[in-house]
C-alpha cells in the first residue's frame, strides 16, 4: 500500500514514467534489430519473426509490454494534468534556453508527440500483427516479409510511417535523457553528455525505422 502511495506522488510518477519509458526504448532497439534483418533478405527476416511468434513466452511478454506501455501513457497523462493544474496559464513564448538546458521542442511537446505515438501503435498493430496472413510454406509460417513489402509499396503508408518515426525521434530526444535525470543517474557535470547521448540514440532509432520504408519503396 505504501509503495502504491509512493508511486502516486509527483516524484513517484516521474520515476514510473522514466522506468517504463526506458523499458520501451529497450523494446524499440530490439524491434529495430529485427526489422533491419530485412536487408538480409526474406529468409532471415521471416526466420526471426517466426522464432518470436512461435516462442511460448510470446504471450506473457506481449501482455507485459502492453502493461508497461499503458502504465507509461497513464502516468504521462497524470503528470501532464498535474503540471497544467499547477500552471493553468502557459508561457507567452517558449524557446530553447540554450547551453545544457533541457528546454527543447521535444520537451515542450512530449504529451502531443506521445499522443501521436499512441495512435501510431494502434495503427501499426492493425497493419502488421492483425494484417493479412500470408504463408511462407505448407507449415503455415507467416510471411511478414511479403506483408512489409506490400505495405511499404504504398506511398501514403510510407509517408505516414516516416512522419510518425520523426515524431517518435523527437519524443525520444528528450525522453531518454529525462528518464536518467528522473532516476537520479545524471551527475551535474554529465548533463551535457547525457543530453547528447539522448540525441544520438533518438537519431539512431528514428533513423533506422525511417530507413526501412524508404528502402522498400525506392529500392525494392
């Protein structure tokens, strides 16, 4: 009971946002690795996908991931609402404070980039997880490579995915470094380094995901 009360405080809420956020970043890195197998051809891509789908732990892993995602969303909304109540009138002008300041476009639009991410996840699941089922062989193994190629040959889907990935990169640009700060893992002298690390990681993840639809559309 005391633990629940502790995580209901402002500090506890920020800690939960940080922990769940870092877990989701870890998932994104793993998910990106699997998607980049596209460049090795359909066999490698589908083999990795089938290994995940056929793993008996996939259901509890997915349920855990959904729980982490929903907790992150819920706590983010709670934190945003609390900040709005504390400052009902917004600033007349927002701008980057420069230096090692944490005020950036990403930091001032976290809730809105988060809304885009939430909608994108629903669209992404509907497109791939619950999309058309193509088989690679008589055993009925799913041909996700074919589905990926089919989806990213549509210019509308390519544009949508690229824009969403750029917004996710903006979200990560602030979120990663902010998470480490919320957990008290950033000594003051390291602030600038952590900010740069967050930027590099955001660029790597968003850039990797952006590359996939563009490669399929223009090269495959």
